[in-house]
């Protein structure tokens, strides 16, 4: 195994110590990962590549009293830019992609806060696709994914975290017209809501548990027609169940977990899981240690997969990590990443209130057993749990290809 850095080696060892595969299981799992169509059902291309330029700009922005919200956005966009411009960052991007062994990934490219901000995030991802066109390419159908893979590249399917709805609530076509634009741009999955209530559906952090609005029903109908998968990982319980009912195409919860194992807002209860499966859809299990409960590690993620497979069947399960590979920021940089007296806080968008959090081992998501760079060992983990090769193939990508194909518009 060629390690990108000491933290990759540390994460790899952490997962092996946890899984304890036999030599035969390890070899078979790694071979499967190389040969199968393996994908991340929701994640991020490597982009957290800090360098001297970003650290310097961070200090400059703060000295100029740039607001925290502006600082956060500028640094985010700079990380994309530096990944494309800085040779060291670009080399790390390539090595991380190669180490993952993924044939495809769903990449979130917008947050649904505003069309202007969504376009800016999309443009950053377009720059990544151009810069690394020899190893990644955008795809929007099973046929396009195969074509990209046949060229020896990783296919990237675009997702957005919220609908491009203007919210004036005066004219239906005005509200829905951008759905076509997002599809043309390559978006194939769309959240109905993200934690908070919008004019479509309740988010999973709202205390109320309202269902889909009339506008939401129209949006789902339009998404079905256009060819964008209805995705409900951050959507409330009742809204998720109703989305599965109102959709004429299979829906997804691309990155979630089982509430039966951990009572957390982002997790789905068994009734919701069954509703998604009944639509013909699928559920991806995330790799966030603090949102898995229990040991908060790779073993716990596998426990969630086991439960969901037993609840709704092998044909409806996948893995959507909600993670990416990023270079570890040095301790002195962490020390300066504070903004005293700032009114703005991005935490409100994903405020879990008094919801329980587990406290996984330090660095578990980034440098422990769940690290995104450990993707080949996720497959090894499935081998150690006794899944057959055919079952692993479904979990690792075949289920998604079926759902994506079923959502394609009529030609």
C-alpha cells in the first residue's frame, strides 16, 4: 500500500486493527474493491488542501476585519483554486483519488441557500473537472458512468443540498424553472430540505414533523419528469415518508444511518427506511463517527449497514460517507482558526440542539478507521461481515446504478 502521508498510514492501521481480517479476507476484499464498481453515494472530492497561500490569506482577511461568514466562503473557494493551481496540492488530490479505488462518486456541488452561491460552488467543481480531466469526468447516467470508467477515470455525479426555489410563491413556473437548468448542468440528486424547514419540506432538525407542501408535491413531480433523484437524508421523518409516497420514481436517502441503533436527527427510523425501499429506492450509510452512536468507528458503520440490510433488503443499501480526504491542518493553524466576537455562526444551519452525540476517538472521521482514504477497507469490512461478492457489488454501487437508471427521463 502506497500511503499519501503518515496520517493515511495511521488510518489504515486503525481500520485493520479494528476489523482484524484474516489474510485471505484482506486479500479478497482488496481484490474485490479493485474489480467491482465501487462508489461513494454522497461525498466530496479531495479539496481541503491547505498551503502557505491559504494560511497567509486567512491572516490577511482577519487583519482587514473581514466578517466570519465572508472569511469562511473565501477560504472555501480558495481551497478549490489552490488544489487546481498548486502542484503539491494537485499531486495530493491525484494520490487520494487513486488510493480510494472508487469508480464513481456523488459529489455535492451546491447547498441550496441561493442560486448565486450554488452557481459559485458549481463553478469551483467545474474547475476541478477541467484541471483533473485525465482522472475524473462528470457523468449523468449509467451509460455515461460506464463510458468514463472504460476510459480509466472516476465518474462524478453531481448532487445539490437543496432545491433552487426562489420562495416568492407567486408563480409556479418561476419556482420550478431552474430544475431544468440544474439537470442540464449535470445535477442528478437533489435534497428536498437541509436540516431546516423550507417551502418544500421539513428538515430533520425541526421540532415539528410536518409533511410535504403543495409546492413540494409539484417539485417532486417535476424532478421525476426531468430526471433528478429525490434525496431525503436531511429531511424530516414525515416529509421523507411522504416524498417516497408522492414520487413516481425511486428515491434515496444518500447519507444517513439507522435510528434503531442511534436516536439522532440525521438517522432514519425503520418505517422511513421501509418507505424508501418501497419506492424502489435506496439508503446510503454515512461514515460520521459522532452520528453513528456506539463506538463511532468503522465497526459501528458496519453495524448500521447490517441493520438496514436486515430491515429493507440488500437491494436497497449503499455507502454515502459524507466525507472527503483532506490534509491535516497543523496545530498552529488550528489555534488561529477562531474569530472572537463574531455574530455569524454556520452551526445554526446544522444545529442538532440537545441531540446526543457520541465522542469517537480523536480524528476518527479524518485519520481513524472511518477515514475517506480507507475506502478499500470498507469493502474488506463487508467481507469480514460475511456478505457474498454479489451482495457487496450491490452495496458498493449496483443498487445506485439501478436507481439512477430508473430516474432517467423518457426519451
